C-alpha cells in the first residue's frame, strides 16, 4: 500500500507494525484535496477521486506532506518535490467553467492593471458570507472564491481581495523543511503595490463591522 511506502520512506527507522494504515478515495472532496487522521494506532488517509489517476510517486509525496503535518516533522523527500511540482502545474489542465459577471469584471480590472493581462482567468465563484475567510485560492481546482460580503461592496474592495488571491495563483508557495509558505517575501512585497494599499485593511474592517451591526439589527425582526 502506498501509505505504508510513504511512511517508511519518510521515517526509515520507524517500525511498520506501530500503525495500521488505510487509504480511501472520496467523492466528498473537491479535486486534489486530501486529509489525514490518526485514530489510536490507525492512520487514515483520504484523497479526492481525482487522485486515483495520478502517478503513485506524486501521491506518496502528498501523503508524506500530510504526515509531516500530523507528526509535526520537517522532513523533505524527492516524492514531496514531485508533489509540489504537480500542484504548481495542475491548474493548467483544470477546466475553467465556473464564473460570475461581477467576479469576472473584477478579475479583468485587476489582471489588466496589475498583471498586464498575463494571468489566465481561474474559476470564479462566491462563497458564503464569511467574515473570517474573505477569499481563498485553491490550487487543485484553480478557483478563486470570494465571501459574499463583497457582492455589494465598493469595487476597489472586491478588487483588493481578487488581487490577493491572484497573487497566490501567480506565486504558488515555497516549501522549506516540510513546511509550505504561501505568503512569501515576494508575495508580501507585491501585495503592497495595490493602489491605496495602506487603506484597504481599515476599510475592510469597517465593512465587516457594518455587516455585523446589520445582522444584529435583522435578528430583532
């Protein structure tokens, strides 16, 4: 089983009998997502069905990445390098069939002003009205998801969230000692190039506070 192979490659001095391993492919995940759980002596790895057709060496790298998180280790392997290369390139093959006119208009503005039209449009969709996760970029599905708080917000606030997520698409991530860093020095430096950057966080804070007051008010009706 590839989970056992991943474990022994990552921890060659470990005793295999210490754990029981299981692997399943689930339709509950979006493409190329995965998780790992430990239940006593059992290590359970769950992968999305999209992983079924992917080379075992890449999957071993993914599983080792998950094991590093589970066991709080910082080990690097060649299989993990293969997984990282795959994850950084997978967006090229992902169908782009999700869009929204408001989000697409924001993407076009940001792409032209800050990236000179060089960014391929990802999938674009609204999320929930989350006040914690304002935006998210998923490498495995090449999708930018934006909180619905920004549906009626001023366009430049939406554009700021879009810009941040497109920087994730551009810069991907850097891995050091088994840990992935998504907000690299280069990322943070480029983020500051957004017009009126110093005002954005304050204005977003005001938007969130206004939305909280509105929700409290509506509960009385």
